[in-house]
C-alpha cells in the first residue's frame, strides 16, 4: 500500500545518503524483507531513490 512505498522511498533515500539501517539486525520478518529489498534495489539500480524523489510533490494516504 502507500505506506509501504513511502517507507521504501524514505529508507532508500537515507540509505543512499549513507545511513546503515539496512545493515542493522532485525528480529521482525517484515522489516528484514524491507531491508533485503532495499539492498537488492541498491545493487541493481544505484541512486534510484534520489531519482524518484526529484519527481515527488508530496504523499497522501487515504483512509476509510
């Protein structure tokens, strides 16, 4: 959902700026999946999160 994409973009952008969150241990399976995904994206598409952010205007999440 939108919250997951927002998290990926924020954490991916921070990772590209040198943050080591993706390398920290995690007991939570979902967090581990996110970290592994971010590492995989970084290998295959370096700098992609900075490219994505250039085109963003804002984020909104609709709730019902």
